[in-house]
């Protein structure tokens, strides 16, 4: 049931990602709007996952598990109506509800595993199955979207989570045993509020700053609010009798390292998926099903490699596995910086397969290490904390990549149009359309015989932005690898306590 739950939680990630070009055309959305389609789902995960972990510890993890499934079903039903409403805001709302559901499911599923399997060695096997289910959702999503969009409106990509959630709720009521954390934990509302404000304000600032300017007053206010809220969160948690995230967890070097690696690597990964979907749709003009096949070249190897690396975690240190996987992912991302509009399926596939294997070596050891590095009674909080850091990175990824892509394409477009042979008047017309209507507006500009050259220049500018984003993603992976190599060290064995020497009594003759 835990594996089914995380599958349902992550199903919207790539289901929506590969559909972004179609959604953009249907709802006339800007690139920043598309960032919010992804982040409307990820932000509630990042902001509420710690609280969901506490609620599960206090009131029962099965209840939180079922509530999460209910929110996923409600969110999918709302998103299903966005096309008919013709509103990207309705889609954001549905994604937000689904994100709340995913926030509940992630700590609940890991908490259920931790309760059912207290032995760390045995638990690692089930955690690897959990991560394989997560990757399975990422693998299946593009294919579901592709099959639907080949035959129907994009709105129907949100249909599958509804019966999946409802059927899992019914099964959980019968087969999942409830569990709570030992002790007397309480809800930490000050911590929850300050954490949610800090995360939301930061992501808002990155998305809006990238779309407009980071010198805008509202962007600066959002950045300041995020910083103040983060400080308030730390102070609140240090003073709380029942903190949402006990900062003593960070005394464990293994937990601190995996939390940082989770945040940094997911920033690069989810940002990459966002950019890849735009490349396949905008540059290569592929249908969703063809884009889904290419996504499978990453997700299937990651799903297959996860359990394999999970089996060898006790023979090879987590530090070696995670660092090696991140370096492998770095190499793959750097190789992708050479792609162009005509890169073939075969030429892209081997690069994506390497990326998938690299992340397959990261997911299971990272999650298992975070849980096993703390006392058993804190495993639920550690799972929620690790997932929270992961989702913060996942929320920042599309936001950062959208900002980088928008800035780079906008800067490169006039020069690329000039290289394509367009005159000053035509260049001004195209750049004006982009400034007012976003990248999608280019396809509505009719320059007559010059239209093919205009589209070629736009494609080259868009590739400049894609290459920059891939380079930044690779740099992020290197940073994560350095954090893993430096901080994720095996704790030194404690020196044995000397046994006091007891002298034998001298027997008198």
C-alpha cells in the first residue's frame, strides 16, 4: 500500500510535464504560467510535508494516508475542469489540491514502512521498493499523457488519479494497520506557518523575478519576506517543546548530508524535466506520445536501477553510491548540451539512460540513509524532513530554469533573428510579440516568406536557453556530489571502553 500511495502521489509530475506545450497552446499561457502549473503542485508538498508527518504521528498514519488520497482525487477532478473553464488558474488550483495530497502521502507511506519494518537493514529493501514505485509513476506518466493527447483533450490526463486514489483508499481501509509515533508530539502551527511563508515567498520571487525583473519591488519584498520567515522558523523550532522539525536531527552528519543532497539534486532533476519537456515540444515539435517515449529512456533505467542499488547498499557505502550516481548524472547532462533541433531519438536515448542509472544510484541510498541515521522513534520526522528538503528543491527547479530560460532566450533572440537574415522592422515585431505574449506568440506572427527564417532564429535562441539550463543543471549535480563526498562520511567507531583490570586475590598457603 505504501508503494501504491507514493505512485499515486508522483503520477502528476511527468503526466503534466510532458503536456506543458499542449497546455500552453490551449490556455494561452506564458512560460511563467507554466512554471506555476508545476510549482502549484510542488509548493504544497514542500510547505506541508512536515506538518503532515506530525499529523500522522499524532492522529495515525493511515488516516493521513487516506486523507492524502482524497486530496489527490479532488485535485485531479478540479484540474479536469480547467480546459472547459479555459483558465490556467483553475489548473493551478487543482494542482495545489493534488500537492496537498502528495504532501500527506509521502511521510505517511515512509512512516508506515518504518513502523512495519523496524530493522534498518530489512527496511532498506522496502525503501528501495518505495523509490522504485516513485520512479514508476514518473515513467508511466508520459505514456498516459501521450496516449490520451493522441486521442482526446489534454484535460483527460487528470482522469487516471481519481479512480486510482479512490480504489487505494478502499483497500487501505481494509489492509493497512494504523500506527502512531511513540511520545506526545503536538502540532506546531508557528513552525508550519513560517516554513510555508518562507518557501512560497522564495519560489514566487524566483518565478516572478525571472519573468519580469529581480529589481521589481514585489520581488524584493518576497525575497525579504522569505529570509525573515526562515529566521523565524529556526527560532520557533529551537524554542518549541514539540517542534515540527527537530533541529537536533542535523547533529547527524548523515541526515544533514542527505537532506542537502536531496534538495540540490531535485532542483537539478525537476528543473531538467521541465526544460526537457519544453525542448521536445517547442524545438523538436514532437507529440506528447513521442515525448513520452524519450522520457522513458530516463525513468525506466532509474526505476530498474533503484532496487539493484538498494540490494548493495550494505556492501557499498551510501557515500560512494550517491556521489558516483550524481557524477554520472553530471556527465549525462553535460553531454546533452550538444543537442539541437535535429537530435535523433537514438542519439538522445543513451544520454538519458545514463542519467536514469545515475539517479537510480542516488534515490534509494539517499532516502534509506536519512531514515536510518536517526533513532527509530524519529524515523517519521526524518522521512518528512528529507522529503521536505527534496520538495523545496523540486519547487525551485522549474522556477529557476524558467527564469534562466526566459532571460537567455529574450537576450539571444534579436541576434539570432539577425543571423537568420531578418531586418530591423521584422526583428522588432517578433521581439515585441514575445515581450507581450510570451514564447508561444512567435507562432502567431506571420512574416510571409520570412516566416521560416523567423522560426529558425527563434529555435536557435530557444536552444541557447536550453543549453544554459542544462549547464546549470550539471553544475547543480556537481555541487550535490561535492556535498555527498565531503559530508556523507561513515561515523567513526567509538573507542572500546577499557575493562577495569581485576587482580586475582593471593591465596595464602
